[in-house]
C-alpha cells in the first residue's frame, strides 16, 4: 500500500491531466492521454462489454475518480442502472481533484464536478434510477460481502510500483466476487499477470491497448 505523498499535476497527450507522486515517481494514468486511456480500457472494453441493463462495477484503485466519472456519464447517456463500488485506501486530497477539473471534460460539467467531489469525500451518492456510488477506504483483502460484481476495473499502479497488488491471492478474491460471465479489465498485459489470471480460472484475452501500449487484458470468469 502506498502512503500519501506530495503530488504534482502532469498534462497528458490528449490535453487532460493526471497526477504523479514525487517520491515514488508513478503516474495515475498514461502520459499519452489520461482521458483516452480510461475510456479505452475501462469503458470500451469493460463497461461496454457488459450487456446487462443493471451493472455492478467494482473499481480497485479509485485514484482520481476519472473512471467513475466516465461510468456515470455512460449511465446518464444510455439509461443504465449502475451500482459502483470503489476501493481506495489512500485517497487524494479534494484540492487535487478540483485542480484536475475532470468534470469540465464531461457533457454536464457542473453536475459532474459536484458529483466527483462528493465521491472523493466518501459520500454515498445516488442519482435516482441510474447511478449508486460507494467509496470504501479499504484494501482488496478487506472487501466486504456484497452483491456479486459484473465488471472489475483493476486500476492499481503498475506491478513495478505496487507488486503486492498483482498477486494471485488478490485475483482469487476478485474472481470470487464476480458473477459467472463477469469480467476484469486492466491496462497491464504482462505475461506473468496473464498466467496468474489463467491459473485461477479466468479466460484471458489480449486486446489492443490505448495509445502508448500495444496490449491490455480482459479476464472473464467462465459461465453463462
């Protein structure tokens, strides 16, 4: 688990910003494009690959909240009913979130910005009929009993920065949390990660990655 650390804002290739910790020198998103990466990995290959009208998303590594905000936007656009549970043991200060100004990138900026700040404060948010949100300041190992999950956004820091998050034990917990036919998506495509997922029982496919990455992974729990 990473301790809270002084951070700096970094402009990325698509004009959106990300955050970098100064002492551990790791960014929360790809410097080729924070917004582009999140949309490609977690929306296009995660949320969009789930055909159900009611979807439970579990995010491992809430970070800046960008993935949650993009998911909220899709819920509003497509009349989806989404329950969103996010894990983040080391939340960023709200002042940093405000500087990132991700809400301004959405179709309803004021509404999005207000909801994002509420999410970061840990408020249990709800937009009637479409989006229910809960942020837990917990690790995967402390995951409470909950409604089974349809899709996992696995957005931990890279294995070189946070190796403990990429263990078979972590993936086993997430496998158990998924419904049969549910899936996990991650930006990482390392061979060891793929093999560990397969050993647990996931059906793993390599998909084209976002700008700057050749591949990403999607792992499906068999069934349905």
